[in-house]
C-alpha cells in the first residue's frame, strides 16, 4: 500500500503547491489531468477523479489516481475501462449534475451499501457481479467540484473518501474549487494551443496538397499526398478514394492507405442515384453510413479491419460527381466542426484535381485522334510566317506594320496571300486553323 504525504495543516498550502505544479506543466490536456490527480492524491487520501468535456459535451475524458490504496485504484481503473468500451465515457451520476448546475456537490457520509447500489445502477448488474468492490467500508464521502474557464464549466474534479475517516466539509470544497478553477484555465489554454497547432498543420497540409497537384502530373503521387495528409491531420487510421467508371454507373477503388489487408479487393459499387442527378447533388452532404455507399458489399472487409467510424465525402466539381473520399477509424470518433471543415476543404481540392485530370485525358485522346488528319502547313515565306504569327496573336495590320517595318498596304497584301494559301475566309478563321493544325 502506498502512503500519501501528510496533509498540510493549512489547505491554502495545497492550493499553492498544486497551482505551482500546474504552472510548470503546460502539457496536453490528458497529461495535465494526470498530474493534477496524482498531485492531489499525494496530499490527501482518497480516489481522485478528474474529467474534461470532449468536443461532444455528452462525453468526457476521465483520469484517476489513488496513492493511498492500490486495491481501490486498480478497481476504479478497471471500472473506467469498462465504461470506456465505446471509446468515450458518458456523462452520468454526480459529475453530470455538477456539470449541469455549475456548483459543487458534497456528500460527507454516504452509507456504503447505498454507494454500491448507486454504482451498480451506473455500471450494470452484470459487471458488478463479475467485479464486486474488493473492500468493504462503513461509509463513503464524496466531493465533486466544477472546473471553470471563461464563465463555462469544462469538467470536474472529485474525491471519494473511503471509510470517511477525514469527513469532507464545505472548507474542503472551497480549497478544491480554487484548484479546479486554476486547472480549468490551464486546461483551456492547453486546448486553445492544441487547436491553434492543428489549424496551422492543416493549413500546411492543404498547401502541400495544392503544390502536389500543380507541380506534378503524376496522379498517383497527388492521390497519395491527399490520403496521407488526411490520415495524419485528421488522426484517423485509414482513408480511401473511389472514382466513377467510364459510364458513371459504378465506383471503383482508385487508392487507399491504412488498411491491414495486404490487398483490398477491387469492388464495383453502385453510384447513388442522387449523385447522378444535378438537382439533388448538393443535398447529399457527408455520408456516415457505409452501407449507403456499398450496400453491404464491404461489410466483411471492414469487420476484419475493425473499423468503428466511417465518413464519406462526395467529390463534386462543376456540378458533377467526381468520386468519393472516405475516412475510417478503428474506434469511435466525435469530430468537431474544424475537423469536418478540413475534410471538406481537402475534398473540394481533390474534386477539382480529378476534374482537371479528366480534362487532360480528354485533350490527350482528342489530340491523338485528330493529329493524323491535320492538314499540312501551306508554303509560306519567312516574312509570311512572321505575319501569320502576329495575326494569331490578334495584332492589327497597323501593329504588324510597325513590327515588320512595312507599310499597312504591304501588310494587307501579304495577309490576303496567306488567306489564299491557307484556304481561310477571314483572319479569325486563319488564326483558328493555324492553331488547330499546329502550323506555328
């Protein structure tokens, strides 16, 4: 059994010591909560629990420490792991009441049997039967205070005083509230700093994607950069790109990253009718149900991969469906609006890149077909080729005369001869023909 340090006679000493420790540890939120609960546990016996609201305010990040009882610390850690089966711990019980009210809750002495029955109600009969509380006590004390920052409640700090030997009172609530308010400010600053870093990294990621698109004609490289940046900046396990076939009737896998399978089967997934209807296209939005995309074809694959979170973004450009960008994670996620915004920004860039790639392919096929039928260039003198080039640029006879140092009448004569040789009716037709046939 571990023994905490003696409790300072003046509670203000605890406030000062914990405040100093918080000031030295400008870390990420979970580490701050860990330092906070460990520091309190060393100074006052009991099981200390700190919670911080997630982006989804119905769930919390919870951290626990107990330096006075290894048995209870181990039991409560297993209890939290049981509640954390979905990846997030729901707000419930006294902590939920404190968050909702913004005021502390103090229970100096609760009969142990009542405390156990309340806990069983929260965790379920099955778990309670498998893992009963390992130690019996006469009574339990409980104190939970809110953590505030910028006039909002962002979490809680609480202590379970097993056996109520040092009965909790309002004075304990006052000094713990002082610590909670300082912790709330520290956590808020840490979250703001993390959010700022995320924004900068995501802006840099968007720049990397744009540079890959504009500086390289290699579509595989561009796609790889897009998917890698998605996985990295959204902190998801996998991502994929689906593209429509030539008839725009089915989606096929163009690229993927983060899958455990050595090779992902080549599925042919039907395109949602709404994605082929321009009138309905913009209403589709983000797709959270993977069955809507593949109608269950990939369910076994995703089960083997262990995916528990899925989000797909239809790629739309020039009012046409260009494909589907998908992200996957092996535990539940609660993305905030900035997370969604980054996905949408990457999706918009990817849609434009796919459209441009399609245009390049069309132009290449067109050039391949028309090149063998191109008319031969007419026999032109060096001066006539110079004048033809200026006509193609849109220069007037006066402009041409000044450039070639001839009179306008002489230029008119040469332009008429070029029109006759080229079989063109006017200057516009001549310029179009010279450009299309590659005479210059």
